[in-house]
């Protein structure tokens, strides 16, 4: 009797394991490298442009089989490098270098969502003439005077990738919303809110090999 119960229990556990099985494997895939340019507006009145590249790091491909139907989704780790400037009329001009990393979430559709965390440096140049007075009372003109700041930024992105259309084209268009912090600013921090429109292009031979983990799930 106990042997029969044990056999039934093992069979039941085996059934559950089969029903919830996940097959994991990994291999290398070719992923596109994008170059892009963007226009942005920093509220309340600054505007500017950026240019950069986007590199893939790795990818995760999940296949979910449920009730005879198969769904696929991806999560990619990406990194971006940017250089750009902004103009604050009648105040200052800023040049910046940025480095970002984050996740991209997408399915087999032309749309995807991503979020990024960014660090960088900002160099500002003040408008008008800036004067300095020495201890001896000598007044001199300061050329290209400005300040150096650090930047931390958090960004969400919604994109349409035309390479995934029925008739593929090697480009994408995305909208970015960013909250970024400039510091130290008068011994404090200066928060910014920006909206950006970005245009990316994929040159056909500009690709990288990245590791992709494949997971197949069969839920109960």
C-alpha cells in the first residue's frame, strides 16, 4: 500500500515537472548597432541636440507555450554613448558627454519599451562677458567662463522599430522622457525634465555578436 502511494506521488510530481518544464539554452546572435541623432527640449526653455551610438550587450528570449499557443518576448541589455549640447537663451550653453545602460523590452512587434540610467559630465559656458577682480583690485576678462558639473539621469523610451515592419527599413524613431540632475549647483542639485525625439539608423554591416539566453516555459 505504501509502495503504491509512493509510486503515485512520484508520478504526480513528475507530471507537475513536465507541465512546468523550462528548457534553458544560450548561444550567440547577431544584433544591430544603431547610430542616432536627437532633438530635445529641456523645460522650461532650453533646447539642444545629441548624437551617439547604441550597443547591444546581451539578450534574453522567452517562449511561453500555453493552451497550444506560443508567445515570445525579449529583454535586451543595451548601452548608449552620447555627446551633445543645449542652449539656454540669454543664460548659458552646455556641452555634455553621457554614458547609459538599461533594459529593452519587446515582443515580435515593431514597438518596444526601455529604461536607462545615465551618468555624465556637463560643461557650461556663460553668456556675456564675465569679469574677475584680483586681490590687488585688477579687473580681468574671463574668456569662455563656465562651470563643470556631474549628471545623473533616468530615462524611459517608447520606440517604433521599422526593421520589424512587414516591409523592413533600417531605422527607428523613439520618444524619450528624462529626469536628470545637475550637481553640485550652488552647493545643491538642479533637477531637469526633458523630452527628446530620436532618429536611429542601422547600417547593414554595423552589428555585434551578443549572447542570447533562450528559455522555453510550459506553465500549468
